C-alpha cells in the first residue's frame, strides 16, 4: 500500500499468491474428508448407490471377502493419492 496500491490490489498481488498453496491443500483435504466418498457413490442401496465404507460392510456381511478387500484397497489408494496431492501443494518453497 505504501507504493500506491489499493487494499484490493495489495491483497490480490501479495496475500493470495503466498496463501495459494495452503488454500489448495486445505481444499484438497476438505474434499477428501467430506465429499470424496459421497461423490463416488452416494447412498446404501445395494448395487445401485453405495458409500465405500458401507460397501465394505455389506460385502463382508454377504461373505464376499474378495470384494471387501477390493473396495478397501480403492479407499486406501484414494487416501494415498490425496495425501500425495496435499504434500505436493502443501510444501512451501521456503522448506523445499
């Protein structure tokens, strides 16, 4: 602001670029925590709409352990992917 910029210009040119990586990390983790499984499968109707954790439970109740393990591996792969993305976006340039 000491160089003649307005508050908005100062905010958009200084604060947003510095906080961009943190905001992307926060968005990625929030998506994974709340909306990720629901965007893939929503509901609990067998073979139509299922949440992944409910699908594991239903597969184990039916006795299909191979299916439960497959769905569990999908959840683990999604979690690892989100953690890698969060690590890439969350690493500050000062610490790399």
